[in-house]
């Protein structure tokens, strides 16, 4: 990895709607992984981070 890069790995993720409780996403399923990845990308973009798609 280039200097200044960060790699993050999520082992768990929770989904919550409004003020109701949260439920864990099943990261063994593709749908759960896509939801967690999309949310992380949105948060990173909102924080002004530079992103590079390696895939």
C-alpha cells in the first residue's frame, strides 16, 4: 500500500431505521455486504475522503 493509505475491514455491521432498534446485517450474504460497503462509501465521500476503486 502507498504511504498514507488505510485499509479497514468490518467484521460486523448493524442496520437501523429511524429511532427503532438496530439489527445485525448478515455479512456472509452478498446483500448484507453490499449494504455495508455502500454505507461506508457514502460516509467516506461525505467526509471528503479520496476513494480509489481497486476492483
